């Protein structure tokens, strides 16, 4: 069984998908981590992300592997575990940029479909229900208002001891939404057959319970 969860940055997709996967015995696949790994390579090698030839060469030199260790997804970029390094804000922004390129998307598509073909997965991203897994048994479009998402991000960073700038966070979220929703290839949008869940006024427990019910109704 395949479950697709799509939605904008900061909607809580990975937190929710991870918890639901644990509860329901699915493998959680974070496709954003794949785009982030390519972005990390671009940043570290100082590659011009607007140069099609350079991006194509980079993709040819990149090998991405996903491994599940004790139920947790680890992502390997050319055999280096980059699971932590890809979490920086800068990497997310570059991932959104790199994700507009066809060569980058094509590279990750087969990897994503192969994992879904041989496992029960909850896969999250931007184009899973619309493009990667159009036949997923359950599709969810998880969203929340910009201010709610910015506040959650702010709280996460503050908890880590950082001094975040709320306006800058909200601005980054809006910029990323725009870029992900307006690109030519596989833009972020709700699939026609996806269930819309706006989590602005929901607790994590409420969202998990709602998705668990939806899964039970499919089985
Ligand atoms: O979910 P995330 O923030 O880790 O994703 C980083 C970027 O990767 C996101 O802004 C757009 C891109 N992405 C994508 O285009 N398609 C996906 N299925 C997942 C992520």
C-alpha cells in the first residue's frame, strides 16, 4: 500500500508522516531529503544552479541511497551519511531551486518509484500524489496558513537556542511556496483525489488520528 502526503514547506509533513508510519507499520520516505542531498552537493561543490550543463554533470556524479536504520531514514550522498547536514535552511532553499530542473527530477523519480513498488510506504513531498505515485491508495494534501507554519518554524529554532527573525521566516516560506507551486515540471498542487487537511488549528495528535482513520478506511 502506498500513501502520498504532499504540501508546502513547514506544514508538518515529515513529523506527521514519521509518526503515522511508526503507528501503522509503513516505511517513511522523505523525498525532500533527496532534493536536499542534491542541493548540498551543489552548494559544497560551488556549482552554478542555473547552468544546465553543470547541473547535468553534477547529477551524473551523484549517487543517492536511502537506508532505514532502526526505523529511521538515513540518506547517503555518494556513500556519506548527510541526514543531518541537509537540514540547514540554506540547503532547503537550494533544494527548491534545484527541484525546478528536469534533470534533477528525472534522477529522483525512478528511485522514489522503486522504493514504493517494493514497500508499504508513506512518501512525502510536493508531487507524490500528482506525479510520482498517481495510483497511491490514499493521498493527503497537508497544509497550514503561512503564519502558522512560520510560528512553528520559529518555535523549533528558538528551542534550539537560536534567535530567529519571524518576518524573515515568513518571507522565506512564502518565497518557497511560490517557487514550488509555479515551476513548470510537477509543481506543488493538491491532487484531484487527495484529502485536504488544513492543520492550522489541529494538534499533532488530531492530525495523526485523522490520517489513521483514513488509512483504516482504505484497508
Ligand atoms: O520538504 P523539504 O522542505 O525537505 O523539500 C525541499 C525542497 O525540495 C522543496 O522546497 C521542493 C523540493 N521537493 C520537490 O520539488 N519535490 C518533492 N517531492 C520533494 C521536495
